[in-house]
C-alpha cells in the first residue's frame, strides 16, 4: 500500500501531521509524507492514526492506494 498527499489539493491544515506524526510532516505550509514512509505496508495502512488522517483531511488531499501515485506530467 502507498500513502500520498496531493499538494494541489492540500491547503495546509496540518491535520495529518497532528494525527499521524510518524508518517506525515508539515513542510513549507503543506502536509507531506515523511521520506521513506510512502510505502506503508499492511501494518501502516491499517494503522488507525493513518486511516484517521485520510478520513479527517479537510481538503481530502490524502489517499492510500495499492498502486503508486501517477507520475507528474513533464513537458
């Protein structure tokens, strides 16, 4: 499993960093996944604090998926 924060949707409430600080951080006014924590594995994907961060994100910018997030468009 993979956790991802869409910076286009995130408006910087920092709810994720407060709810699951081992996985999320707050950098430059945006919630981010801590380096090395993108691949959640079953244990983190089922971690109640991570699931709560996904559910309670006010901008709905966090997702947990089976596949990696889409690569950014490059010109």
